[in-house]
């Protein structure tokens, strides 16, 4: 099994994510609360393979594997599915897997592009424990934001049904609209707390001389995203936007995060040495 590298394990995980995404199509037709435990176990299996891949890469480097785009992307996806598996322990929230699995499959396929994992040069200097804590909290925040966006999509779907297809909404197996709105808010709040802790921890990481943590492009982007989610939470607390406006904003913020995450990582001397 020595020839079975971390990329092989990750490829197997992506294949199971793809199987889960296909099965999710049937959940759409059958109703999200029927047989959703099968999808949960599929994602749990993929998560186990994904975790093995992460550990094999980490042990080979003797540090947290977040040093190029492949490693950052796989860690991002790992945090996303970890957040879902925790939330999915509650049967009423397990339906989120039907929306999370296609996202995970797409991220996994992207991560497998060879150009994202070039041959390694000299190892960057990190303090292992603190770096791992910093990376884990930031990426768990991304996972919570992603699940919040999934819940927001479900909220908008249910709201549309209530407005234009009242009978369909009554017969729907989707969770009640009030619960979806509440889930979205709590997931975003949890992500914001993780994000705050992660940004603070990053300040204490050792780095080369003449480098300012807060002037790094990735850090400035992270502070901007932190401010965006803070503003959304404050506006929700004072009830300025409508529930629909809040849901649309959460989806837009996460889409922007996905579209800019890899670019800012490339521009960052600290995150892409």
C-alpha cells in the first residue's frame, strides 16, 4: 500500500462525493427527509478517505498541509464536509447533504488539477501546532459559511414555493421556512466566530523578517470578508434587510469567497511561498 499516496485517497474521496451528488438527485425527487441517512453515510465514507489523504500529506511534510493550492483546496473541502457531518447529526438538518455533496464534488474535481500541486521546494518555516489551529479555524469558518449558503438556498426555495405554489409548499418535505432562516443565521454566526479566532491566531505565527501579517494580500482579503460577514450579522440583528435579502446576501458573500479564495492565495507570500 506504500504506492497508495495521499492523492490516491483523495481521488477515492472525490469519487464517493460524486456518488453522493448523483444520489442527491434522487433525494430531490423522493423528498429530502426520505433515505437521507444513506447520503449522510456516503459523505461520512468520503470524509474518512479524505481524512486519510490529509493525514498522509501532513505526516509526509511534518506540518499542516496548507502550503499550495491543492492542499488549501482539499483542506477547504475537508472543513466543509466536517461541518456538515456535525450539523447532520441532527436528523432534521441532514437534508443539507443533498446540496453540500455537489459542491464538494466540484471542489474535489478542481483540486485534482495537476497544476495546483507542483513539486515542492524548500519547506516554509511554521510552528506546527499554532499553524494547524489557525488553518483549522479559518477553514472550519469557510465550511460553516458554505453550509449557511446552502441553507439560504433552501430558504429561498421554500419561500418561492409559499409565494407561488402554496399547495406544493404544504406537501413539501423541506424543513419549515422559519427553521431554515434560523439555521442560516446560526451557521453564519458560528463561521464568524471561527473566522475571528483564526485571524487572531494567524497574527502570532512566525514569519520572515520585514513581512507584515496584516499587509499580506490574503490577510487583507480575509479582513474584508470578516467585515462583510460582520455587517451582515449586524444588519440581521437590527432587522434592516428582509429575510430574503439576508439569504441572498449570504449566498452572494459565499460565492464571492469561492471565486476569490484561490486568487488571493496565489498573491500571498505568506500562504503561497
